[in-house]
């Protein structure tokens, strides 16, 4: 049989352990209110081809072209969505 699981530390206990482990570092706070999400759109092949060509001409990703167009239309686009976050080839 497996041994019983230990209870998870409380937030106070976790901060105390972090303070002992790395006393010179401030506690990290992660903002999870605005997490990335996925948006899927179904467009005609001609539209996707035009989007791809425009992105290639401008040196952007398709996501960036769409995000910039949304921003120009008055949609509040988060700055992180305007960045190229595609993985780089080695």
C-alpha cells in the first residue's frame, strides 16, 4: 500500500519555507486573471491565403496581422497578443 499523502502546506507555511530558502528574493506573484486562450475561426481558403500573404509581406505572423487589425478596429488587444511568440528554430 502507498503511504498516506502529506497535507499541502498552507500559504503562510509556503511563504515561510520560501523565505528560508531564498531570503533575498521577494515572493513571486503570478497574475492569472488574463491567461492565454484559444480562438478558432473558420474562414474561406482565399481569405486564409490573403492573410498568409499579408503576414509574409509584413514580416509578421497571422496572429499579429489579426491582432493589429482588431486593434485598429477599436478592440482592446493586450500587448502580449501583438508579439510574435512563435518558437524559434535552432
